[in-house]
């Protein structure tokens, strides 16, 4: 009898374990099935986002939840939700201000904006630059104090479709960029180039003969400098830039964005080094001869962008 009882006890234990395993199996099956459905939904919306560029409400809502990458910058993701946010407020702005726009151009500009912000965020972490919530709130409050809360709310809502939180997010991005650049400038880590120049004026609308004659004068001065004459002396004698000629053409340290594009392109071109004499370079003001006196810093937005590994996914 004891032996029979033991047999039945063993069978009951096995049965209980089997039932428990069956329940667990069913639970896991349900979880797995749910996970598969979720994955299929995510993949389905992903196909819509990447394959068809879907911008409908349901796709945008899913992109707010799922971190679909729009672009990869040095291994960091710029998200589709960021892209949609910027596109939406720009559309709102252009429509509200009755301005036309090209969607393809806008898409490219927005992706580049996301790339730039990713690079700034990465460099801020590298150089340990942060923006606090108090700094963001103070900057916002300064704007309110200057313009009034009603006016600020109206502009944010009517012109951009922003909430206060949306706008503070943009303030934080701008403050981070400003603090990062200031720190690097203060530490002489920002790319700046010290230059002198000699200008031979010619009007932007001048005919070809007049422009060629002015260039020939600039070339003559350049040849004299290369033959050994002092750049400063030549600038004092011949430069038509009255603001700098008495100082031998000295312009001091410049960074990108401070000079007209042709002058900047020549000065910041790859391979330019201390002691180089550049030109003649034509701008809206005339022909420039540029002397590179000093270069310091290996950081600015163009340097960072050129070095970045960027993969655009949308």
C-alpha cells in the first residue's frame, strides 16, 4: 500500500509540474506572440518611414515612440522624430508667413541641421560644456521681459506652432552652441587666422576691362612682395582700404563667417599655412592680396563637419 501511495504521489507531482509548465508555456507564448506583433508593427511603420517617406499622423505618432534613426553622425543617431519636429514647425512658419518653399531642399537643409546639432552635442561632451535648466529658463524669461508673455506666446503659437517646452528645447541647443564656441575661443582652440591684406578697389558691376586693369595692379604689387618688398610697406603705400592701410593692412584674427565668402574661401582653404601670400582674390570690393600671419585652433563647424562620418537614412 505504501508503495502504491508513493506511486500516486509521484504521478500527482509530475501532473502539477506539467500543468504549471503548460501555464508558463502559454504565458510565454502569449508574450512572444505580443512581441512579434509589436515588432511587425514597428517594422511596418519603419518600411513606411524609410521606403515611402510617410508623413501621415500615424507614422509621425509612431516615430515619437520608436527611436527610428534619420541620420547617423559619428555613431550617434539623429532621430526621425527630430526631423519631423523641425519639418513641421518650418512648414507652419512658411505657411503662416505666406512664403513658398521647396520640399526637397527643405528636407536636405533639415537633415544638415540635425547633423550639425549632433556634432555640437558630441563636441560639447568632449569639451565638457553643459547648459543648465536655470540658464534655459533665464534666457526664456529675458525674452518674455523684453517682449511680454502675451506677445511671446502669440509668436510661438501662430508663427511656429511651438509650445513653451518646444521653444526651450531650441534655446538649449543655441545656448550650448554659444557656450561651446566661446570656451574654445577663450582657450585659443577655435580656428582663427591672422591676416593682412592689400586692396585694389573695383566696383562689382565694373566692365571686364576695368576689372582686368585693377587685377593687373594687384598682381604688380603681389610680384613686388614676392620679390622681397615688405607686405606692410606695400599695403601702406598702395592699399585702397582706408580702415587698414595705415596699419600695413592688418585685419587681426578672423574666423569663418566674418568676411565675404571669396575672401574666406581663400583664407581658410585646405593647405593654407603661416607665411602664405594669397591672391589676387576678387570680392565685391575689388582685388585682395592676403598675407597669412598666424593660424591657431583646430576647431570650427566646417572642420568638424568635414571630418564627420555621416550616413543619411531618409
